[in-house]
């Protein structure tokens, strides 16, 4: 199999706080994981590519100091939204690469009040 | 550059109707196409894929054939069910990166 989990599934936080989202590959090792953001009724927007043991590669327009990514092991990548603001409210989805296929987590819905 | 173009929705069909969602792409090299499905409030699930030209991917009654000559990977199902209501994404793996279409929302009514 190829199962990817995310935690938490949804989170509500106050403006100015930081939120950490975990992405785990449960039954395989993933040297590469991806973080996406999805707005209502829209496609996925790739935010960054997370590589185990090295710095993440961010897409143009994504603030790396705002969205901190850590890929400390072959089964875990974390995305920390620092000093969250209401405009950061969104659905965040991670995926992990196994051979030539991406397997997605169930997503994390973030609401910043 | 590389890109994926898929049929815009929303699509509304009656149960047992035939479904086609078109997907075409532009890419260099030897890309591999995929279809993912997203049910409401969930992440994306791999539906089917193809790895080489003329491959047919199939799953849960859905099929798609990788046509290199027309750079297409259209999704089809002969008889849709209410439970197929979801958003369908066409995607392309170029080896370095995945490219996603904008998604097609499908609603199947009883």
C-alpha cells in the first residue's frame, strides 16, 4: 500500500499564533514530499517540495519564512504556518512520492480567526 | 512549458449515464498521466494511471487510455453512480514535477 496521513485534520487558531501540520507516509519511505494549498473549488497550488535531510524548495511567491518546512525523517514532513493570519486560512494537502506516483494525505483545514 | 488542460465543469449527469472528462497536455520528454479523485472534504486519491503510450489505466469502472499522438488521457465511465460525485483531477508526471489540471466537478443525480 501507500498511505499518507496528516495531522491535525482541522485546526482553528487565533491570528498571530503558529500552527504545525504533520505529514506521514505510513507504509513506505519518502525522500520527497510535497505541500499544496487548495482554495475552495480550485485546483491545488504547489507550495514547496520537501526533501529529506535538506532544505525545502519553495515555489515562486511562497514565503519560506512564513511556511517553514522540515523533513527530518523518511516518513515525516512538517509544515509550520508561522504568525498565522486570516488570509492563511485554507486547505493544506501533503503528498509523498513513491516511485513515480504521488500519494496524498487527507488534508488539513486551517481556519485563522 | 508543461501544462495540463482538462474539461471545465461542473458536470451534472443522471445515474447510469456515460461520463467523459477530457484531459490533454503539453510536455517534453516521456511524461506519465494520472487521474486523481477528491471527495468532499478529503484529500486526493489516486484513481488510475498509465506509464507508457497506449496503456489503459482502469479502476472502479473508470478507464483512461494514454494517447501520445493526441497527447490526451480522457477519463471515461460507462455508467456513473451517485457515489461517483466528486472532483476529478488530471495530472502529469514529467519526472521532475507533477502538473495538475484545474479539476472537474461531477455531480450524479439519482
